[in-house]
C-alpha cells in the first residue's frame, strides 16, 4: 500500500537520524559547513548547533511562524501515522520500534526545532529558500544533505525539477547526499538512473552507498554526488 500524500508534508527528523541516513560522521559535523535542504521542522540544526556544528537549513516553510508550522504539522501527523499503521508490511521497525514511537519521535523533533526556531532565524541558520534556485555563492558549502524531498516526491516533483535542483546544489556545495532513493510508493525513483547518468556524464563522482537507517522497507541507500578532486 502506497503512502498517499498530495503535497510535501512538514515531518522533521533528529540529528541521530541524519547521522544514520547520511552516514554523517562526528568529524564531518565538526569540520564541514553543511547545508540542510528541505529540513522543515527537523531538530537536526538545533541539536547540531549545540555541539558547535555549522548548519544552514533551507525550506520554504520558514516563511511561516513557529505557531503556523505547528498547525501544519498537527494537520497531517495523524493521517500519516494512520497510513503507516494500515500498511504494516511497508515499514522496518528497527530504529523506531512502532508507529506510535515514530509519532513520538516526530513530535519531539518538532518541539526541539520550535524552541530553536526564532533564535536560528535571527542568526541565519533557518532561511527561506527553495529549489531549484538558491541565492548562495558558488561552493558556499562543503556538504549538502537532502532529506525526504528529491526522489521521495517523484510524483509531485518532475524530471526537470530534479535535474535543475541537483545541478544547483552542486553549484553551491562540494558534495551532495540524498536520502531516500525510493518514492512514496516504495519504488526506486524513476529519476534515479537519469540523474546518475546525467551527472556522471558531466564529470562528477556519483555513487549509491548503503546507510544504517531504514524506515521505509528497502530505503537504506543514499545517492552521493561529488566534485572530482
């Protein structure tokens, strides 16, 4: 049973999930300038900032107040969890132990995000920006992490959007990691092969690498694109 979402939803993830989804090391957090793409109400930035990481999160949702983001989350969370409960064979309960634990985790991430949101906006850690065009200088970042946007929403975001977005991320960052590679239908994105071939032809290093995290069944790999040294 496919997850039925007609639009991108504000579901945020924790620092520990980012570590596992992107094979992100403590050394990378300590030394790299990182761009979080479509972070939404993730606690990643708030938690990473507490350990002195340099994170800039971008998302169109940051045009809204914390209260408005809370309302948008509240409007979708129960429907999402109900769909998860109704599709038990589509999920792996190794990290999150149950649908209720998943909901609890998402609420916890949201609360941590909201407690940091206004301070982070003032210091520029949360910025209102949207793919496929970003107002950053070339190679402003060492690493861009794109969580649950590209590939996952292949039905909502077309081929051109994927190609233009990845081209732009490679303009502003030396490396991109994208997770997951499956769509909401638990199928490999129809754009994955296209993106791989396109950017190999453009001279970038491109690889699919396994990761420790798996919630959607079979979604345990990320795509890594790098500028050649």
